[in-house]
C-alpha cells in the first residue's frame, strides 16, 4: 500500500511538472509569435468592392507590406451592407492575421437597424481609425436657399415638406439628414433609392427632389458645374479641397457635427502587443505626405488615435446611432 501511494505521488508530481512545462512552453511560443509578428501574410478584409473602402485598403496594404516584409492581401467579402465582412473577421482567429477595414456605419448604425451575426462592442478589438469624412448637404438650384439658416427657415414655412434623396433607409446619409432635421426642428420627407447613389442624384439634379446628402467627392463636380448648390458639410471642419463650402454648424445650425470614419479592427482577444504594433505602423503610414495628399483628394481627413481612443469613438457612435434609431422608431422610413 505504501509503495502504491509513493508511486501515485511520484506520478502526480511528474504529471504536474509536465503540465507546468507544457504551459511554460505554450507561453514561450506565444511570446515568440508576438515578438516576431508578422511571420505570414495578413488579410485585410472589407465589405464594399469598388468603393473608397477598397481603394483605401489597397493604399494601406501596400505600405504595410513594405514595412512588415510580409504580404498584406486585400480581400473583399461583399453583402449585407458590410455585415458579412465584419462577421468573417469577428469569427477569425485573434492572432493579428485577419483584419477588418470598415466604415463607421457597418458597426455603428447597421446593428440597430437589422439583425447582424456579430456584436460590435464584444467581438472586435479596435486598432486605429484611418480616415474621417464629412457628408455634404446639397439643394437643387431651384430651391431658394444658400445656407443652412435659409433652409431651416424655408422648411418651417413650406407645406408639404421638402423632399430629400439618399442611398437608402438607414444609410449614413439618411441618419445624418434625420439628425439635421431633428436638431433644426423641421420636417423633411425622405425619398430612399436603395444603394444606388447615382439614381438619387439623377433625380435631385432633375429637380424631382429638393435636397440630397452624399459624399463630397461624389457631389462636388455637380456643385461646381452649377447643377446643385452646396448647403454645408456635416462635420466640424471645412474640406481642404473645397474651403469655400462652410460647415452646417457655421451656416445656420450651431453645434451640428456628424462625421463618418473608416477604421481597422481585429478580432476580440488579439494580443495587445500585436494591436500596438499595427497601430504604430498605421500611424507612420498616415503621417506621410503622400497619404495625406491622397486622402485630401478623396475628401478624407487623416486622423491619429490610440486603440483606446478609437474604441471610445466606436462606442460613442454605436450608442448615438442606437439612441437616434430608437427615437425615430416606426418613423425610420421618413
């Protein structure tokens, strides 16, 4: 019996030592993996082939490839207004080799509008924003307004309500216009056009709708051709490429400020060392004169932030859009 107990104690001690050795080996291997990152190609996933998301992803991927000595592959996974790409990354291994480049709407407003297979606040580790951008509110030249102040005064006196066209219900342009109308205390009638921004603008240029909102890069050629009139930018700053256009806050609705962003995120649980390495690399890329020029020409603004600051922005947008959509409720179609 004593010999049996001694044997069991010896075997237990051996098993414990082996377990400890395995744990230490795993930790050591993990440390090596983090310290040598990256050791294989990285996938940068986006959900909008042919969009500015893909274009910007390619600019960033090329420069990350040069910095890391490992290929960064841009991979499009379209569908469900960006949710398919986001879900793919959310369910990927948290090892830094699968990243998401996403616009703010996919993670901020979409989860409040329809069921998505991911949780914005639980399933991602924010790495860094790469750009911020304003939307541009425009009017057909027949509408007798030049500023946000003019527009608000006219809207309060006009019956029936003026119409505005966007790419669709729940789009960033729709929600930004709803926020404008709510803060201004006016009523506007939404005319959604699905995902076809060109159709929305064709009807606006033809005078079939009164107002519209979209990307400045998309609208500026029509504004400069006299086919549309710029009312104001939704963000806090004027565009370097169009300094003559004021913000909505400047031109009649003080305090109004809503902007979109594009950012890079990793799956939740990605080691902090890898997140910080990626953040530092992105900061260097964004600080180059070449990227600043490319972004400016596209109507974007370079932004620098730590992962913690980006996480705060993500959460604030998620909550703000959630409150807005809940407030609109059954009137979301308007």
